[in-house]
């Protein structure tokens, strides 16, 4: 498979005819927009082979920085109308800051990620740039009405964004509920 932006799709429908109609229309659209190497299969083993690239993205991203054993994983979800623009802006941030950070997403639900591989001996300045990519991504996401909690929850890294996303009252309510359930 060539190294370039790749779109993975799954088609479902009430019949094989319906699915084939979707496939044919999608292939035509991809061709009209200069897409290449359109592949479709109903064979389970071939399907698994096609999806293997998507399922190995984390490890493929680490391999972009030989020696990387971990990464900062971003996770955001935006309205579909903002999806392409936010991925583009994140890619621009990655390039501008001179870091490694492949971006990918679930175009059907607006969720996307940028994997930012880390080396044990990365200078503080480089790590700061990685955090800047993540911070920019989350702030832009919230600005367009998205959420910083895409599919992987809040965690320590996102607590600081909750007031921007939900407001002080919303966060206070969450704290009260948590205290009731987990005193």
C-alpha cells in the first residue's frame, strides 16, 4: 500500500444489491476526486488484510520515530462539517512545529486522533511542541462545538479543558455527582 492519505470504508445495507450500489457510487466519487487504488471485497480474509493497516496505526506511528516506545495520543470529536478542517489544521500544526504526528479519524462520527511518538531522550522543547499540538487540537475542537473527550474519556490530561467545554457550572455539577458516587 502506498504511503499517502488513505480512506477506509465499510458498507452495509439490506441487500447485496444495495451494498454494491453504495460501493459503485463511492468508487465513482473517489475517481472523480482523483482518488486511487479503490479496493472493495466481501471476502473476510481480504477485508481483514485491508483493515490491518488501520488497526496497526499506533505501532506504525511509533515506527516513524525509531526508538519510540510510547506516544501522546490525542482524541477529539467534532461536528462532521468541521472534521476535514480540523484535521487539516492539526496537520499544519504538526508540520509548523516540526514534530512527527500522523492524523487519522473516524469520518463517520467526527472522531479523530493524532499520534505523537515520544523518545526517552526527547528534549523538553520537543515534548512541549507535542503538547502544543494537543492543546491546539483540543481548543479548536471545543471552539467549533466539539468535545475533548472523543472516545477515550477525560483523564488527567483533559481536566483543564472541561471548564472551557462545559462551563464552571457544568464542571461543578460533575464534581458533585462524583462526590456522591465516590466519596
